[in-house]
C-alpha cells in the first residue's frame, strides 16, 4: 500500500509539472498580447493628430494666399499711379520708345479719353499705340500719326481725326458715328463690323481699306473731295460706282500680290522690327 501511495504521488507531481509546462507559454503569450494592446491604445505625446496637421496646412495656405493678394494689390496701385500712356510699359520699354521698341506704342487700352485732347497731352506720334476698347467720345486726335494703331472696339463717337494718318490701323468693331475723318489717310485700314454712320469723310483716302459692303455703299452716297496728301479722291478710294467684286478685291495686303498697287512706305526703322535689336540701348 505504501508503494502504491508513493507511485500515485510521483504521478501527480509529474502531471502537475507537465500542466505548468504546458500552461506557461499560453500565459506568457496572453501577457505579451495585453502589453501590445495597451501600447496600441496609448497616444504618443510628441505626435500631432491628423486634424491638427490639416489645420496647420490650411493655415499655411491662407497665409500664403494673403501674401500673394497683398503683392498683387501693391502692383495694381503702382500701375494706377503711373502715367496712363506708360502704365503698361516697363521702365526699359518706356525708355526705348515703346513696346517692342517699335514706334511710340503708347497704351490707352480701356482708358476714358472722353473729350481729351490726346495730341496736346501726348503728342502727335501715336504709331502702333493701343486704344483697344477705349472710351474716346469727342476726343481730339487731329493731325495725329496713328499708323498701325489698335482701335478695336473703341467708342469714338464724334471724335476728331481730321488730317490724321490712320494707315494700317485696326479699327474693326469700333463705334465711329459722327467722327470727323476729313482729309485723313486711311489706306489699308481695317474697318470690318465698324459703324461709320454720318461720319465726315470729305477728302479721306480709303485705298485698299477692308470695309463691309453695306458700309461702303452708305459712305458712297455722300463721299467727295480729294486727299491733300495722297491726291486720291475719296470716291475712287471707296470704289464708288464699282462692282461688289471690286470691293472684295480691295484688301490691305493687296500690294503684296498686285504690282499695280502702291506699296506702303516704311514707317519705322528696320532695326526696330528685329527681335535681337539693340536699338536705343
């Protein structure tokens, strides 16, 4: 009996030791798992949350936008404070005599020149100048050199262009009602979609001008006079009495293909048209 009891005690000890051996890895793994879970849910004090990061980024963008707006506003004020004729020219262009160093190229695009004596204020040399969309009601440009000027969509009601040189000017879609073009040189001028109702055209030279047929027919009803500079009669320059096909053949670039047409004289020094010119430096 004593031997049996000792065997039973030995068996129980072995079983207990085996149970502890098997249970230990499970408990160890459970403890490690609890530590991992606790670490996962504890936030780091040094790391910023995503919301805070987004807020910081948004604030940076707002500050950058504010700086950009401030700089743009300062530039606009500087332009408005400048002389209107040089407002869109940088210092180098103004010193060299105009945009791209060609002609005077003064800038009046969108300006209000109502009743302004443009010639008295800015001089007669307005070659290649920009009057696009300008308000020019009753403006005075008598005797001005507007060769190659831009007057698209200009509102020049009753403006005075008497004796002005408008050769090669772009005057399409312009309001020119009651304007005075007496003795003006308007060779190769573009007048498509422009309104010249009741304009004074006595002695004006429209040779090779691009003009709508209906507008040409309306002007021919009262065209008269001879231009004092070119010696061309106004009626002849408008092809009055000719066919519609003659008018369609009239084009500002006609001299390039027709040897019988007079070629325009050079209005600018050749060096001014070179992209690599150092003229005026």
